[in-house]
C-alpha cells in the first residue's frame, strides 16, 4: 500500500510542477509585445470611399504663334511621358494605433502587399505613353494648347484585425497614364 501512496504523491507533485511551468509559459506569451513578422494580422475587408478619380500628374503648355502669318500654320508635336504605379498608406485609424518601428515596417509591407493584390496592381510597373499631336493656329492668331497627363486614383480603407484590435488603414493607389489636350484662350 505504501508504494501506491508514494506513487500518487509523486504524480501529484510532478503534475503540479508541469502545470505551473505550462501556465508560466502561457502567461509570458501574453505579455510579449507584437514582434515583426510574428504578429497576427487578419485582413477583414476592403471598402472604397470613391470608385475612381483622375489625378493630374503633369501639365504642359505649348504656344503656337502665327500672328504674322496669312495662312493656317500646323505643327506636329510628339510627346512622351512615363509614370509608375504607386500605393500610399495613410495614418492608421483605431484604438491604440502605436506600433514600434520594426513592427510598423512589417505591418506596412503586409498591408501594401494585400491591397496591391486586391486591386491587381503591380507596384513595379512603369507605364510609358507617346502621343503625336497636330496643332493648328489660324492666320494672324496665337494659339495655346495644354497637354494634361493623368493617372487613375483610387482611395479607400483596408480594415485589419491585429490580435483582437481593429484598425482602418487608408490608402491611395494611382496607376495607368492618359493624356488630354485642351485649347487655352490667348491672354
């Protein structure tokens, strides 16, 4: 009978020791701050405030002076421009939105990656456009033409859960490249 009591006491002692070690490890894990690459980030949903808007990338003014001519003057102009697709992340909105520098860098890159996948946006992409214009100024007139280079802009918020906290991360994605030409009244 004595060996049975000794075995029960030993199992109880060692069982409580193992339980205490497990509890201590669990408690230590809960107290640790978020670490880069090990944070629990869950992308809840993406919602966009405005569908799409045109964003002016550049504007160029070209005068065509035919004030001393007595017949129409035409000039052919070839222009080219290139632009990169970009994704800018704004300030995080949510409770306790303070992260350490290393955690924020990791978090920021994960968010950019997620948003670029959701929008099917290649951030390494460079778009190059070349346009040929035939500009005309009437006899005795000076005409001014404005070429406007534009990209498509898309604003929105990505909702993210980090641990048990929710954050809204605003973003602005710009992509593509178009050009438009307008006649500007002479001064």
